[in-house]
């Protein structure tokens, strides 16, 4: 069997870990195996708590870093066992890690992802590539989003201009012009699922709003929506990136004080905010012939309906284009690991704002 790569993605929604085993020797690429593992409650609670803190307890940070590394390694081993693969079949693991803070606009920009790659390589005996974002930031970039370069590699067409929208905790867009001379553009649109998830956890005792069923029952509060959309982030020019450290319930609180409404209506409005912020992002770009959706947000049917009503072009998932939307982000980090191992750039300076294309990440050899 040809050498395979593993992508491991744990996003800002904190729901769990996506693992993709990918064969890049075939064109189009082949998803050999995939696995989703929900975070155990103690890891979810510890990670959520750490993400929400403004100051960090070093003991909590250090121990959780190792615990997540152990958990990621267990998930990888389970995935390999399920399809009768061994460590020798895998060239490398691309581990995104769990983002606990991302601040590209600080005086000294930084980003922090945990899930100790040393522990992963020790437990799996597979080379690990991790810490993808900081090299881009060192070169003046935002460190995010990194997936547009992968989107361009697998989706760009000479026939249609595509916008690939990933709706995870944060939503981001990749603009793939059919004109090969046009630059690749990509940036974070704003909150994807993160505000809806946080609101559900606080007010409805649910991790998330399955299929958008709760949001569908409420009414959109236009005054609240307009207040939220007045945030400077939405009108700021790209390159730009953001995260739950900005778009969280503390950010929401002053808007609700000015425009109070029922809890169910707030959820509906937060769903509409995600759709509206994606629409605003597309308006900053050129003409789009088709929108391709991926990420956990594709399962929110109400969100998809609201987005389709706001856009004037067809909206569908990446499935007809050969990649399951649930696994695209994990596949992207397998691709980024491959780029690093082969000594090829992983970032797109036109997306992140970095001064040049760079080989990303650190390699932890088996």
C-alpha cells in the first residue's frame, strides 16, 4: 500500500476530534478511513474552561496539553485498528491541535494550540507535524485560515468561480476564481456555530442545536441582528481571522442589554447572524457562481435554508465534488502535513497576509 497521511482536526466548537486517513497518490484523493470521537466530558469541560479564562493556570494548561495528546493518540490508534492499518502504513500525522487562544492583532501576535505532539508520536510511533500556524504569524500573517490553499488544490475550476464556506465554530471563506491569474482569497467571516453552541449550552442544556430545530421555533430579532452586525469585524477588510476568544457570550451581552428578547429568539438571531456574516463576506469578493459548504454547520438545516435565502447563487455541500463535508478540514491537515514533509509551502500569503509562502509546522519524527 502507498504511504498514507492522517489529518487530525479539533475545532473551536470543542465537540470532539475528526480523523481522516488519506491517500494522496490517487487523483482525486481517496479518503481511506475516517473517525469521529467526541471529547469525554472531563476533557470538554476542562478545555472549555481554559478557553474562557483571561489568565491561565500553568498546571491546568500543562496537564491538559498532555491529556489531549494522549486522547488524540488513542483516537488515531482506534482508527487504524478499525481498518487494519499499522503505524508503518502512515507517512505522518498532521495535528491541528486544540486552539485555546488566537490573537493575531496583539502587539506581539500569537496563537496557542495544545495537544502535545510529543505524546502523540510517542504513543503512536508515527511522525507528527504540528504547530502549523505560528510560522505564518512570524512572517506577518494572521496564521489563519490555512485551508484555502488546500481548497484551491482540490476544488478550483476554470468553468466556475467557487466560494468554499467552512462552517465550524468560526466560519471562513475561500474564494476560488475561475481566472487562474486572480489571487486566492480567504478569511474568517465571523461566528459559525460557536455563539449558537454556547447559547444552547447555557440556556437549553444542549451541546448544540441539532438540525437547527430550536432556532427554527424562534423569531429573528432584527434590532438585535443589526446591532450585532455593526461590530467592526464584519466590515473590516481582509486578511483577517478571529475566534471564540472574540465572538463569545461576553461579546453578546451588551447587545442583549440594548435589545433584550426571549432565549429562543436570541438563538434564532444568532443563527441568522452566521448566515448574514457569510453574505457580507461574499459581498467583499467578486462574482460567485456557486457556494460549496463544509464543516459541522452543514447539518444545521435551518442555517442552510437561511443562507440559501440570502444568496443569489446555488448552495450545496462539497459532497458532489468528491469530498465529504464532515471530513474536509481533517483532510486539509493531512495535506498540510504532506506539504511540510515534502518541503513545500502550506500557507497562501494572499490569504493570511504573510510576507511569503512558507513551509509550515514542526516535525516530530517517529
